[in-house]
C-alpha cells in the first residue's frame, strides 16, 4: 500500500523542513543521492524563494551546509526552461564566488554539490539520473590528473574532482516507477507524491510522519492546494506545447513580430500558450519561466495578439 496523503517535496522544502528537528528528511535524501552519510548544519533560503501567497512556486531551491563545511544546492524545477543547463552553471558559479572575500586564498573555496530535480526532459538521454564531475584527462596518454601528496595535505582532498563542483540531475518524469534501490524509492516519491509502505530508503520514514497533508493548518492547506493546482496548470501548458514539438531546444527569436524562429504553425501555437497564460493571470516572469521565451519576446507577442 501507499500513503497518498503525503505533500509534495517542493512545498516541504520551502515551508516545512527548515527546523533542525526536521533535518532528517533532507539528510536522508542527500545521503541516498550521494551514497554517504550527510549531516546538515544549516539550511538557507535562496534569493529566488519568495514568501508571497501569490507566488507561482514553479521552482524551489535551497542552500544546505553539512558538518564538513560542504555546500549543497537542492533545486526543484517543475516547468521546462530552455536554458536550464546554463542556469545550473550560473547557480554554482555564484555560490563559488560568494564564498570568498577580498584577499582570501582560493583554497578556502568549499566543495559544492548541485542536486537538480527536474520534471521535464532535459537534453537527450536514456537514463533518469545523471552525475557530472570534473575529470581532467591527458589528451595524449589518457591519464587522469591527480593531486600530489603535498596538495592532498594542504587541500585536505584526495582527488582533483573533490575540489570542483559536482552535479546530479534527477529526471523524475523519465523514471519508470519500478524502484530497484533506495534512490529509486526517493524518485518514486518525487514523481508520484506517494510512499509505499515497503519503502525503506533513509529519510522516507520521517517523510511519512512529518509531511502529512492532515498535519497542515487550514491556512497552510489552502496555500498548498493553490500551489498544487497552479503547478498542474503550468505543467499541462508545457506538456501541450511539448506534444506539438515546440520546446525541443530550438532557438527562439521573433522576426517581424510573427514567427519565433520556428515553422509558422509552431510559432502560432507557442503564441497561443503565451496569450492563454496571460489571460489566466500569469505575470510576464511566470510566462517566461513556462515557455523559455525572453520577457521582450513575450511582450511583443502580447502586443501583436489578435
């Protein structure tokens, strides 16, 4: 059996998992993803997380620090973004540069893990979990660059890749719902918002106990229901566009106020998505997040609508 009364993980990260007593859920998730024991010291809000009731919640990201001083960016993105991979790069780069003050040694930069939970097709691949590390390999002898013994002592690192950021991408929608290990159990929950009784992955027991819809206050239930409905609407808009092949990563650019770098029929359909979203009360920023279009392109479409 499955517990179907569990709330979504993005809502939990944003609203419920910030107290130290509740760290066990996130510690379990991070430990399962990395395959090692993670103990959280602090959780910080990203500047992108706003607290207004009218927020569309199409993405959530938090910055976590563990007891070894390592940093973890956990980001959930519900809707397609054409340049999401670039945003991953920007987010990590920003987290790196913000660590140093003027005059600090570069060796003070802490290790960063960027865990991305995405609900849309990100690139062209056959897997649903991807891991990226820095691998410096000789172009002539194919040897891997290693740290010297002196560097290991000075950096307190064993390998070159231990210095550079690591990326994890969980492509939730591509998961086949057949859980073969602890990570699959977590992805099942992320995809279905259910936790079957036989799942034993670290953190899921605490999730069953803490992330119950019935435990929310009336005000929280109202806000959560709004969040779920909003997310479903946004995902449906994007899925409709995907079925017509509009978000396959092609360049988008308005030309004489009509075609958007695509065939005329495709441009017309994408234009319809923009107009309908605008009529539904979405802001320019929301529509940009949904479609991947720039704010300028969206404004042009709205000004040209029939």
